[in-house]
C-alpha cells in the first residue's frame, strides 16, 4: 500500500514539474504599437510602426507586421515571453521592459541581437 501511495505521489510531482509555467503577466495585456527596432543596439531600417501586438487575458495573441498576420497563444515566465503561432513551434523573446505603458522585446534572429520597442495603444 505504501508503494502505491508513493508511486502516485511521484507521478503527481512529475506531472506538475512537466507543465509549462504561465504567470500571464498582466502588464502585457492590451494592444501594442511598435515605435523603434534596434539591431545590435543601433537604429535599423525596419519600420517598427508597422508592428502591432495584442495580448488577451485568455492567453491568445495577435500580431501584425505590415501585411503579415499571425495569431496563437502566449504565456510568460518571469522576464520571458513565449508565443506559439497556430500550427507552429513555440518561440521565446526576452522582456527587457514591461511596465504596462512600454514594452521592449529582445530577440535573437540569426545570431544578431534585436530589440523591438512598443507602446501601449489607447483603448
């Protein structure tokens, strides 16, 4: 009997450890507009104003970059934002600033550090 209870307890601990953390940082909720895109800490030629993100409380997001649209699910774990576009793999960006009014993402595309700065859009 002790072995069965111990086995059940270990199975529950393992299951809990395997689940993805999601603190759904409320500072990200809402609609965001890009303001600046830096590559290797220098201004880039990318028009950040064409970038928009929307993060909903139900864990879904939408993104727009010019004429490219995407949607899927999002979660946060401390200073990391994970997004999973519908039908694709999960990706990670580091949250440098997320105070409810400004949002800065740090990305690594092709080995090059990029920072996207966004501001919260008026409701």
